């Protein structure tokens, strides 16, 4: 039996803001509730190795991301820009936080806490993560928040969703910061649920 380890660091969207986003997606885009993700979180760090002495934690935070600082994207490599071979209707869709957002300094400070645990043993031959790059997973770091499950039928033109989202949703407040060490066995069992 093989065990695989992962580390996730996430900012959890406040429940009232989560409900406001979900209502917007149902009312404005006609997304059925079964396609809306429930635990809305901004992933700020992910590693595919155990990190010695890094403990699970949950902290109260108050990080505000103006909706005007977000852009809709398909949650796939290159999904920041429309591509003919990636149809949002059949892929997971979310928002990314623009690098110039007023919230990025706080997000990067939390991310840096995890990067400090990237020892040579953890990294192997990989280069260390930076503010813009990740040692594991997608090479380029983007703070992102998954919203819609694959198969939703959302319009291919995500700007039709993004413009009213930025105009109407207002601020997004993240009120909890979580660090989770997750283990998976070869049978697919997991120590935590990430979506």
C-alpha cells in the first residue's frame, strides 16, 4: 500500500460571502446548485510532500479581496485566457486574484510561511517556490478560488459572468486560514476533503 502526502494552505471565504456568491451564480448564470462548490476557499499553497514539523492549524484572519480584483478562469493550465480547446461548460471554473490586488501582500505573507518549510529534502531537485512560482503543481502561482464544478454548462464567454460579478458582488472576505496535512492511500482514501 502506497501513501502519498500533500500540504494544503487555504483561505476560507466567510459564510455570508459564500452564500452571496452562490446566489449570484444561480440567479445570474443559471447554474444549478449541484454544480456549485460548497467549501469556497482560496488556495495559496500546495505541496506534494510531507513537511517536517509543519502542523495543521486554523487561524482567524480578515482578508478582503474586492471583487473588482478578480477574473473568471477555467481551472486548467492556460485557463486564464479563452482557448478553443477548453470549454468552461465541461471544466471546473473559478476566479483568480489579480497580482496587483490590495489583498496580495497579506496572501503572500501567509504563503511565505509555507515556503519556509521547503527544505532540500522536501524539494529534491525542484527549485524553491517564490511569490510567482510553485515548486509543486502548476509552475506559475495564482491565488485562485474554485466556484463551479465541471459539467455546469456555463457560457464559453466567461466575461459575460465576470463583468456583472465584479459589479455586484462587492468585497470577498476570507475569515479563516487553514493549513492541512493530507495523506492518501493507494486505494484513494484521504485524511481530508479539499473541495
